C-alpha cells in the first residue's frame, strides 16, 4: 500500500529525514510544508474534496470529475494544476488519479518545554 504523509515540518526535521534516507533508512513518502498557512493554501478545502472524489471514483476524465463535483471545468483545471505540481494528482491512461492508496494529514502541536 502506498501512503503519503502530508505534514508541517521545520527544515531541521526535513533535513534529518533526508539524511536518514541517504543512509539507506526507509522514511516513507512525505510532503512537508514549512507552515500551516502554506499547507492550507495548497490544500484548500476545495482541493481536499477533489482528492477525496478522485479516491472515491478512481481514474476519471476532467469533465466527468467536474460534473461529479458540480464545478466549472476551467476552475477545476487550475486546482488540478496545483495538485499535479505537488504530485498529488497524475494523469493515467484512464484519466486523472491520485497515485497513493492513502493520504494522511499530520499536524503536530507540541508544548514548549
């Protein structure tokens, strides 16, 4: 099963994961954002809904997806462009799809010591 974890992580955490991966330790697949604001900008509620529908429907054409979502295909194209840039949506022979079996959103809020 292919799982993507989307998280808010500082540069130190991302660098540490990178170094561990370079040493041969499996890290899993992560998409890290430096701030919650940026994560929300990229993964707006509308874009999360697009991902949910793609997961529910499987590979699907743009116009069919727009119809399922009840949105204009032109507006959907802009959102899909962003999702593609982050590797969250791909185009397959059967249509648009999410390349992950599961996407997890992880936000950790820690108490300052």
